[in-house]
């Protein structure tokens, strides 16, 4: 009897996965040292000076162009789902700036000899479906042959200038919200090791494929002071970026941070199943945080892929923002608050 071919598992063809592929913060800072946005072009409203989610260019008519790109190696084994997740993650940067996506072009690197063209076509099909869900077209792109597969999008969006939500506007007293539960890095590591069952894999995939469309509505709320999405640097890393940009600090209660499939996560944490880049994030940011125990480290430093939005909201807008989040099925209670600048930058509250 002829043996059936085993299905191709995309995660076995790359050394990293999802946003965990990001270059370490310290190395990235050295890379960008001579490439920070200068102030010579008055049209550039937001560049790369504050580690924001996208560049924003003044169009001169009350609107601004949002321009961003994001790509990574497979986070799941199914090619179609990989395309959906990578597209969702790239489009998220536009929502994180308070904008509406306009169009996207694809970025594909593919080992054709090992994986073939048909599988790459499935990736593009998944991305196209997500773009259609976001109301935009996948308008073109560029591809190369590479030793490891990677995929993503370059996305443009539009926003009214008075609706731009950067990561730099947080103010003491603001409440902090997350719009998706965390844990995708741990669960994806379990998937890569063959430790995740089909049901949990579906939940993981659905979460990473959920568009952060609420960001467009949040941009129209006057007292939403800062917005970013949580990806490869984890909750702590992206909160530090937000606080650094606004010259403030934050208190965060780990108990209030929503978790994806909590029982499964707890079991994996007890077995110390985590991405290598969790420790990379801890080493990069621990000096700016109060003491974390092992569980808090594994969760708060877990690199997220296509994570939720991190929102800094004035208490005056609490009810309006919570209503919006509930309408988008993205509401979780606040995880902490912004406080005046102090050391360490992030206070982990355990009481």
C-alpha cells in the first residue's frame, strides 16, 4: 500500500515565527542610529523617532497618508491561515494610527524548490481574503526566492489629521486597555513543537486573524491620548515605548491582563514552553521594570503576533471607549494606568 505524503508544516521551514522574528531592541537601535527621521521635511508628521507603528505624511488638505510595512516567517502551519494572519498584522498598523486602510501590496519570500508555487498561492489567497474583509484590495507586490518563507504587506491608509493617534500622547491618569488577550507567542511555540491540539490551534488562528478595526473609531475619540499595537516586543516592550515617547511611566496589574486559552497557557507556562525571544525581550526591558516573577516574565515579555491594541485613555472618555470596545467584541477591563515619570518606568503591581 502506497504511503500518503505527510502534510507540509510551514513552521518547520523557518527558524523563527511571526513577530517573534523581530530584531532584538538593542540591535535595532544600533541599526537605526543613523537612519532616524530628520526634521527637514515638514510633510512628515510622524517618522521613526518614537518607534511608532507607521509613518504619517501630511497631504495638505486636512488628511494624512499612513504608510507602513510588516512581514514575518510562518506562525502557523496552514498556508492560507498564514496569509490571513500576516495581512491582519500588517493592516493593524493603520488602525493603530486611527486610520482607515486604503490599499496593500504583498511582500513574499519563498523557497520554491522545497514548498512549490501552489502553496505560495495559498498564502496570497489568505491575504487577499483579509484585505477584502478590511475593505481594500491587494493591488500588487514583489517576490523573491529565499531559503526560508516569509510574507507580509506594505499598507497605505488615510486619516484626518485631528484623528491621528500616535504612541506618544499618553498622560498621567490615563487608563490602559488591551483589545486582545495575550499568549500567542507561547501557544505558537507549542504549535511548532507539536504540542497544540486542533481546537486550540483554531482559537489561536482566529485571534491572530481578527482585524483591529476598532482603531479607526478610537481615533475619533478626543481623549484617546495614545494608541499602539502589541507585537513582537510584548506588552512590556510596547508599553515602555509608549511611556518613553510621552515621558511618563505606568502601573500594570498582571492579574488584569487578559489571557488567550488560560488553562492551556497555564499548563504550557508550568512546562516553561516559551519562545526564545521572550528572554530577549526580558533582557532588553527588565532594567526599566520593577521585579517580575517567572510567570509574569513569560506572559508580559511574550512576543505577540497580530496582537491587540494598547490604548491610553483619559478617565473622561472611559464610558465612550468601553462602549466602542464592546461593539467590536474587543473589551477587557483596564490592565493598569499611566503615572508621572518615575523609576523604574513600568511598575508591576501585585496587590
